[in-house]
C-alpha cells in the first residue's frame, strides 16, 4: 500500500485515497493498545477456568477410595 499514490485521476474526478489508507493501515500503537486491553482479560478468563478445573480435580482426589474400581475412576 505504501507504493500507491494518494491522489489518482479517474476521468473528470480526482480520487484522494489518503483517508482510506490511514484507516486500512492502523499504526502499531493502535494494535498495541488493543492487545494491552484484550490480553489480560483473556488470560484471566483462561486462568480462572484452569483454576476451577484444578480445584475440582484436587477435591475428587481427596475423596476416600474403597476398592480398585473407585481408584481407577478417580
């Protein structure tokens, strides 16, 4: 996109593509800002899911086992 001219003549009209180029080429700062907002939220959700699963698994392993079949299920 960097090689495209910002102004182009189309017949009697002149097309200025500078505005569209700025919308199509977001700056790295904008991407970084979005990532800084999204990543902590996604990490927290995934950590909460993993923590819940781990706690459930620990609780199941703490239950007493009376025979081999229960041990295998556990």
